[in-house]
C-alpha cells in the first residue's frame, strides 16, 4: 500500500531533522523518478530546467506555466512512493497571492514540499525588492500552515549576477523569520561561503551540486552544516550529454558503440515496472 501524503511529509520532515546531510536528486519525468527511486534515494525534487529541456524549451522563468508544472509534479508523484518536493520557480507571478495559489496547487498535486525564489525573470531587475521578496515568502508560509508541506525559500543572487553574500544572508534570515522551513542560495562559490550561510541561519540549508566548478562531496558539505543537497538540472544535462555523444558518434564516425554504455532493454523495462 502506498504511503499517504501525510506519511510522506512526515518522512520528508524527518530527513531534515536527523544528523548529517541527505541528497535529493532531481528527476524531470516519471521514468527518471522511477530510476532514482530504485537506487535507494529517500526523497526527490522536480527540476524546471530538466522539464524545459525535455519539452524543447530554454530554462528560464518564462519557459513554463503553473498548469504544466503541476502536471509534471503529479506525474512524478504518481511514479514513486518517495516524498517529492518541487521547483515552483517564483510562484508564477510577482504578487504574494500568486505564491499562495502556487503552494495550494502544489499541495493538491501531492507534493510535500516546494521552493519559491526571489528572481523576477527581468534581466534589468533580476531580484525582487527585499520587502516584496519577504512578503511573498510570508504569504507562501501562511498557505503551508497546517498542511503537509515544507517551504523552501531561495535567494537567487549568486546565479543572477549579484555576488553579494551579505545581502544573500540578509534575505535568507528574513525568509526564515517569514516562516520558511528550508533555506537555499544556489551558486555559492565555495565551502567558506556555504559555511557562513549555514552558521547565519537556524533552519536547514539546501545547496545544489552538479554545476560547473563546484564538486564538493556529501561529507564535505555536511561538515560545513549543509542539510540537503539537490542536483537541479544537472542530471538532465548529463542525460542530454550522453544522448549528444551517441548522436555525434553516429553522424561523425558512422559507428554505434554507444550501445555498449546504454541500459539494456531488460534493465530499462525492469526499472519502469
């Protein structure tokens, strides 16, 4: 019998309360969710980048809408008994009310967690003003109250060209006071910066690995205070890299040795059963 949403939420919550760090990899569809579940991971998270690439679109806040994002979430939730958290982008709108609608939709889709970020999608003004960013997280937190849902608040400074650690910490601290359960600042440059963030807040901190450059291990990240490690769109890009290599081999060499590295049909079928 599959666990209920409440049971998955409680299991997810416990992962954030136990010692050490855990990895929450990011599938982009039902098949990749099944593969990750089979490998023994304890929770999964969606990836807007992975979903965008899989549907032939660029990664970006304007690439996906709320309806198709929630449809992808339901597909992944249905494919696994694991807790699933979601990349809910900026809440699909600037107003706090948009964040509330998005959180409610996520809960209705069977999610037990999700993130709201402070990026606007506007290159001229890439980060929401401080007060509005905090108000948006407060509204999302209120929508989570009494619900089986852990809210992650993201400060996007470092991946939007604002390399300001002090402002990032200021935002994360404000998001914590506004009710966020998990804090996330993607793109922090090194272990010292990650440690500084972890020491500046009391809620669990998520970092993303698989970006070019940073290759810290689970143990290294746990040692500086990280609780949760996601992979973002990097596993989707790894899969696309394998696909590109196979196609390039065929086109440029006329050979098909990539089949030796591919999953066998039996293994693939077994994973999907």
